[in-house]
C-alpha cells in the first residue's frame, strides 16, 4: 500500500533527495568514505556548503549585504540568539501561536518586549491585522506560518523597523522580498531538509549593534565570519538541504513551489468546506497553505478515532492534529504531491459516504 506522508516535521522529502543523501552516506563522491565520517574541513565538503549558500541566494533572490549560515540547535535556539544579538532596548513581537509565544518569552530575558498583537483570544485561529509597529523598537519578530494552528502570513510585512521572521515551515514555498527582512531563520526539517540543521539569512549591517557581550557561539558574527565553519556543522543535513535546493530549482524555483502550494491547499480546503462531517479550524483569510487543520463537526466528534483508523488504513500518515487544536492536520510541504492531497480527499469522501 502506498503511504502519503502528512507529518508536520520531520516531514516529507522528495524521493530523489532521500536517495542522493543515502548514497552519499554510503560513499561520498567516490571517496570510499561515508559522508557521515567525512571531515567538514575536507576539500570535497566545502563546495557543498558553498553551493547550498549560492542556491539559497539564487532561489530567494537574496540581495547583497546578507549572509546565509547553517547552524545547529533548531529554530528554538534562535529564540534566544535573536534577542541576544539584536535587542538593545525594546523588541516587538506578533503572537500567533505556541512558537511565537516561546520566542517572545526568551526575548523578555534580554530587554523590554512589546506584544503588538495576539490571536490567543481565539486559540490562534487567525493572523492579527492592522496592528501598530512601534518605531522605537529594535525589530519586529513574526512567525510566518503556524504549523499547529494552520495559519499563515502570505505577504511580506511593510515595517518601519527590521523584521525578523521564523520561516521554519514555509521557506521556499513562495517568493519573498528578502530586503524587507533583517533576518529570516528556521529549522530545516519541515520544508528544506532532514532534522538537524537551522538556516539563518542575516542582514550583516544589523550585527554588532548591541552593547552586551555575547558568548562566541551565540554571536552571529562568529558564524558569518567563519562561513558556518566555526565549529563542526551538521554535515549530512546540509548535504540533504543542498539536494533539496537542487530539486526546487529543477522544479521551477519558488514560483513553481507557490503554484503547487496553492493547488494542494485548494484541493483540501474545498473538500473540508464541502464535506458534511468536517470543518476547518483556521479563519478563511488566515488559512495556511502548508498545514491544513480541520476537525469533525460537534455532532460527529465520536467518530474521531474511527476516522484516524480509517485514514491510516488508507495509507495516510501523520494526519493527527496537534493536541492544542485536536482533530486532524495535513501538512503539505513542497514535496507533497497533488496525488497525495487527492488521496486524502478520496479518503474523506469515502468516510463521509459510509456515515
């Protein structure tokens, strides 16, 4: 039986990316050594990092003055590193869910934090609009896609201060104007690579402005200066990211990824809105293209376990919703196919028919 991977992260990767990475783990470029045992200082590994950085810049049209670095620690470490490096007096945060809340909590350790808006009043089912950005803040932090709640900011924000964005789960799913951001970061395990590497796109002239001393490993300048090679980087996940970047370019770049994202999400949302058993959880104008969240209508709640068992029997993997929302979640990252979305829709229709 064919399986369709809707896991929220670590999540689906293109088959050819998995195969290329697997082959390198057996024999890296004919060296007779596994990529896993190859030194990050080896002459044949540095080109991997260089090409990955170059493709980042090409695919996202990153302007001059920005560096791309690969770090460990996941996006959660960036919750601390961002204020450590950028918060001098005050920072502004848009609170759209658990991860935004956690980022905001860390920032409070370093200075004053202003919450410009929050959707906590409705369990983060919408993206706040028409909020005021304080011009005296050092930066505005946003989480562009909220995997738990199925909401997404689909347009770049015009801001009078630098915008720092956690784009863990929607990077490379649409074109972005990088010049509108002071920094973009994310864990790669949702839409870029396997788990284990974090990407950071940093505007260089924003660094070195805070008065506090910063530990060497937590100072972005360390990693920019050393090109991600200050300490041993996560070599296999970086290689996997490179293979995925090549795959994105071959498919037609982020423009092609956005077209597919629109198609996939439309297929699922149309069925959710039509089906008599299900209802979407996110408000219509805030719906995510990456994470489609839905629940059974109140009168059908007793069917939850039955639907999960049914969907699993049909090859649907990872469709259980997060405990903060309940119900179901179909994560449709770049590697998810139209066929996979149609298979889930067929599953929902069959379940509806039998009830």
